[in-house]
C-alpha cells in the first residue's frame, strides 16, 4: 500500500445516524473530501459504509483515493475484542481494510493496555486489514508510554482541538515525535462561531466564522474533521482549505483566553484532563 497522506480537512460523522451519515459521506466525497472518520461507538459505520459503496460502485472515486478511519469502542480494547470488533467494522463499512484504526479513549479501567491493545492493532496491520495505528484523546505522557512498547509507529492522535482548547503543548510534543494530529470538534461545538474576535476576523476576510476556525486549525499543522449534515455546511467547511488568514488574525485567535473542553466523558477520560 502507498504511504497514507491525510488531506487538509476530513469529514467527521459523530452523531450522524442512518440517512444523514450516508448522505454526508456521499455528498462530502462528491465535493472533494477524501477522508472519512467514524467510530464503533457512533453507531453509524453501516451507513457510512453504504455511502462509500455507492461512491465506489458509481466510479466517482476509487477506494485508494479515500482514507477511512474508525475507532475501537472503549469496551472492545482487549486483544480478542480488538480483532473481532474490527472484523465487524470492516463488514459494516464494506471495506477490505481500514486506513486508520484508533483507540477511541485510553480506557485503562475497561481493559486498555498500551502493549496488548496496540499489539493487536499491529497484528491487524501485518494481516493487511489496517494500515495505521491511531490513538485518540491521549496525553503527551500516554503517547510516550505507548511508543515505548508499540512495535510500530503511532501515526496519529485525534484530539479535541479548537480556539478554546488550543493544545499548544501537545502539538509541540507531537511535532517532535512525528505524530499527526487530527482535530475533532474544531468549531468548539459551535461555541467558537459566536466569539467576537472570530466573528470580526470572518467579517474582515469575507469568510464564515466556521472557515476562520478551520483555517486556524489547519495553520497549526493539524487536520480538522468537522461534521455537517447539509450541503451548504459541507461546502462551507471544505472551502477552508483555500483560506490563508493574515498572520495578525491568526495571532488574535492564539490570544483568546477562554479555555474550555467540551468532551469529558466519565470513566474513559484521562485523569490528566482535570489537572
């Protein structure tokens, strides 16, 4: 397989059910999206898979032109469950291989082990069913611990990342380690769109507030995966790849003092998030 290169922006599917997940997958790829992100816990792999199959069957793009990622459910992190649940994901997605298989959360209390869980994903890579190891919601310390015992590189860490959670230390750490960063909730669940500074920057540059947030994330070397259920929002988000904000506007976003994390589930969230 060729080297996996992430496009500047991907398509998130969190909370998209049935027809919405299929529609966004199909229309997103038609618009130019080339990375689709889902998860076992989203309950929509089947519908994302239906969308992908329609796209491939109609010859709109080829399989090797689209990277597809899914995430292991926090209750499926022991080696046997990793292998079995990945087979189920492949069937639902109607794929022969998954480009990135993530550990959704470092849920140590539910059976996650750096060595055993990542070792199971490594086995799937050897078998050709997965291309790259991904982790999600890992802290820099967890990354270092995982790298010590994993026999393959960790390709990416998917994290909450937006103007209200700028993750400066993590981005610097991952840059040194050669680990990609995929940014979920890049619009801060819509809250950043109402920010006065972001609205002013959007007006001055004649772009949308969403495009400002996404362009800022991209400027940090990260890869945002916003979700969208309407064609207009899919188009608007995708348009961010062509926007280069003036350096002074990027600095204004850097200086936003609000720090807020919107995703903090019990049991599975790292304890370090509370520090």
